[in-house]
C-alpha cells in the first residue's frame, strides 16, 4: 500500500492516484488520521466509506450518508460534480469549489479534490478530499468589502475638500473634461465670496471653516441639481452649468450676486460676503479643454474682483492682459538693474499765486516690450515678492540724487514727496535708508517728504508707527494721502506724526456740482487748519474746481489743471520759473462717427510667434501706409512687436500685419494708437472694409 500522506501537497499534484489495501475498513482506519474530510465513491458515485471528519462536517451519521451527489450537493452544482467525477474516473485529478449542504440545511463553501482510486491497478472509484473554506471565503469577502470601502474613502478624500465636502479642483477638471468629451455645452461660473482671508486673520481658522461650510451650503441650495459645484481654493468655487431647457441663466446669476445681502452667522458673529463672478462659455464644435474654460472663468473673476462691476464674462482681450501680467511679473526683478525705472514729478502749487511749493515723485517703468507701464499695474506685483524693497529704496536714492543734481544747476529746490507702502516700513530699517541717502547727497531733511496712504495705516503696526516717528523727529515731513477715504481719518491725525493731509481726489471730482462733496472737503480743510497741518487738494482738473477750493481756503493744489507729471528736465524748467498758471482742461476730439470695428492681437515678439486672444478695436482712419485706431487696452508700442489685425470683408475675414509707433492717452479713458502696415499691399484690405461700411 502506498502511503499518500507524506505531504498534503503531493495529494494535489496532477496525475496523483491512491492505491489502498482493498479492504475499506482497514483503509479508512488508516485515513482517519488525515486532517481533512475524506470520502470514497465507487464508479456509480455511491459512497463506499468516509472518515469521521466528513460526518462531523456534514452532520450525518455514517449509516445515513448514502449518496454524496443527491444528499450533499445542491442541484446548482450537480452537473459540475458529475463532470469532475467522470474526469477522475478517466485518471485525472480534479480540483473544484462548490457549496455543499449540511443535514440541517446550512450551506458550506468547500474546496474538493477528486483523485483516482485504484485497486489492483484498476480505477475502481474516486477518492475525495473536502476542505471547509467557509470562514476563509467569508473573511475574503469581508476583506474585499472593507478594501472597497477604504478605496472609496481614499477616493473621496483625494477628490473632495474635507471642510465643504465639495469636489476639489482635480475632480472638477475631470468632470469638465468628461462633459466636453460628451459634447455637453456648458457655462462655467467662477464665484468668490472674498472673505476667507479676512475671517481667518480676524476670527481664526475655526471660524474660517464655519464660513467655508456655510458658503458651500448656500451655493448647493441655490444651484440646479444638474450643475456641478467644485471648490478651487478658500472661498473660491466653480460651477459647471449645462444647457437646461427653460432655465433662466441671467436670473440665476442675479441670485448668486444677491448673496452679498445674505447674513452669515458665525456663532456669535455676523458676516457678509463680497461676491464676485467670472463667466466663460463653451462652444460646441470648437476644440476646447476643461483647463482653458476654467482658466478663462478665473481671468474674468479676477477682473471682477478689481472692478466695481461684480460680474464679468470672459473675452479674449483678457488673455492679452493675463499674458502682459505674466511678462511684467517675470521682468520686474530686472527693472532696477536694467535702469528701466524712472521718476516723474507732479508739481504742488499755491492755489492763488501758482507758485511751485513742492512736487510728488511718481515712479514709472519703461518696459522694453510693453512700453510705459502705469504703477498700478506693477507695484502690486512687486509687493508679492521682495522686489518692492529694491524699488522703494531705489526711489529714495533717485529722488535724493535728482535733488542734488538740480542743486548743482542752481535751481531753487522745493520739497519732494515719495509714496511708501506699509510693507516697506515693516521691513528692515527704512528710516536709516532715508538718512543715509540724505547724508550722501548732503541734503537737508526739509526737502524730503514721505507720503503714506490713509488705507495703509490700517495695518496699525507698531513698526510703522516707530518708523514714521523716527523720520519725523529728523525733520522729514509725513503726508497722509487719500485723506477722508477711510473711516478713522481724524484718529490718525492724533495717533501719527502727520504734517500734511492730501484730500482724496474722489471728493474733488464733484466739488463744483455736489453739495455733499463740497461739505466733506470743507470739513477736511477745517480739520487740517485746526490741527495746523498743510493741506493739499489732489486731482484738480478744472477751473471750476479751483474756484470752489479757493473759496474754501484750500492753500495748495495738485492736478492736471496746473501740470501733469513731468520728466526731470521738464520739472527743472518749472523750478527755474517757480510759477505755473492754471489752464482749462484740453478735451480730445470726438471719435469719428464712421469707425471700422476689427480685432487685434500680438502675432510675434522678436520674430517669436505668440498665441493669445484678440481684442476689439475701432479703426477711425487709414491711408496706404498708416492707420489710427482706438482701444481701452494698453499695447506695447515697440518695433519688435508685430500685430495681426483681422477685418471683416463682405464674404470673409482677412488678416493684416501691422506695427505700432505711437500711443496717446485720451481724457475719456481710451488710448489712441498710430500704426503702419508691414506691407503696403495689405492697406487695400482695410480701405476696402471702410468702403463696405459706406
């Protein structure tokens, strides 16, 4: 007799077989020691014998168990068992897994191995080994379910914000891309509540989380169920809105804007939102990407944040602004080294005599590609990095250098004021930088003045107060700019060493027509006189405004009525005269009634192709060589920049290549550009378009 129990694995080998003594009782006595349940079937499938472990497993007594197939195997598995049985009778070892039935009706999951049973060299039946794997299978099933739940939780954590429970940017991008692949037309709305930073700073991050949860819930409650809401960062969200029949999109956007009137309760605090919206639309048939659509909505949102209009729809001209912002930011750090910055000086004059009593130094940047860049475009970018420190110190040094140069020309010097941001006052020893430059150029401190905006003092930082005090103690005047714009103007006069107040230009604008504006200016002048301060009215542009200010006894005027900001040589000429006369505002001619609408975009810079959106312009005149147009976009006026002009003819759109050589800023806010055609033959296209208008 062959002992088959040396190793359990040997039983499971293919082509294995069992040869026993031929006496079932003796064989089963021997097989009782096997760790698994055992049965032996004859060639008819009848149970010849089995060990006690099988009886215990099935719950039968030995005399009760006659047919394994009929009594133990449910009907569902009988064909499989029959096939396995027949294969084993042909000499094959077969492994299979089935559910068997106990006598009490309970089910067990088992793994069964059928091995040919030989007697005297002939297969006379089947030797079966049964293993109960019910617990193992249950464990595997439970483990699989647990694994699935864990995977779902990991997915949720990876794709949703833990505070708002809204989908994050990754999930948002995937959904938008999926909608585009399915040719779903949609509107993308970027919405910002614009308060999370202030709440975190003022109340703490716990209240910030309450704010985020509340704003997210408000959005969910007021957004169609077909829409998809995702969170970008902080209290900035994006909504994907599909085309819905009968849905009034404009009314819904008005609902979003009405969130400004919603009172949020942050436990014992009440807070209101400052909602801004940016909108972009997908167009069926165009090759669009989700990232582009969402970026466009955010570009429009950024414009809304900076504007009094709290909803903007994306237009391709915003691409030009975004590209310009990127170039300005990347080139800004080199502006000082490349000597691209310069100062202009706007005189401050006596309201009655026109005598020049001082000037404000205004920083300018002549960018090699974009031309003259206003400070409002690059100073906020500078303050996002340490570049603003170098720029602020450069302004101090350049102002002192210029005063020293004018002195060598025997000009009668007047105090020059510079604008300083609170971030520069907070960083390092700014006072010592000023003192060092005054000593270097041997200038009296009375010729140097610091202007700080009233809104900047809202920082209420000890360092700012100390720095201003140090400067004032050394004889440097401190001027409070934009006076009346904040809510604590008078308290600043008591808390800070202020020598001069500059009345904000928004009150001067309507002083000759609005009683309230005149009353505010009168009060500001009275306060200044009571505190024995110097008083300057800024932004004076008309003779009517000057007349009212004289009547209110305002001593000093600054504005275009007397002079625009001047280059150093031009201001030197003013210093030599020491007098400026007022002039009536010079109005620009009206734009021609016959104007051709076209689109303009940057095509190449230094012969390198550039791909950005286009902006609408109005062409007012042209000839065979040159053209003149108006725009509200500031384009670089440089020879290296080539533009693509697109005009509409009767049956098609036609591109024309031009370059710009001049730009003039008009009083109505528009910019007037002069350009020339790179090829004289292309001018006929624009002339033809004009003729079609007529």
